[in-house]
C-alpha cells in the first residue's frame, strides 16, 4: 500500500529538493508535505514484498 502511495505522492506533490527549498524558510504547509513524503517513503522502503 505504501509503495503505491509513494508513487502517487511523486506525481501529485511538489519536489522541494528540485526547487532547492531552504527548510528554515519553509512554511508550515511545506513542512507538513515534507513530513508526509518522508513518512510514506520510509514505510514504502521498509515494506517487504510478497515474494520474500
């Protein structure tokens, strides 16, 4: 589930790395988006595939 959600995030949510966003100047919404993407990405990477 998290792998699919991570792919959706890549399409829908902005990439602040490409925009070179300074975290000290980020708004609360931008920080919330960063936190959400981090949460989903770490869960997707930790998820085991059905074949293992």
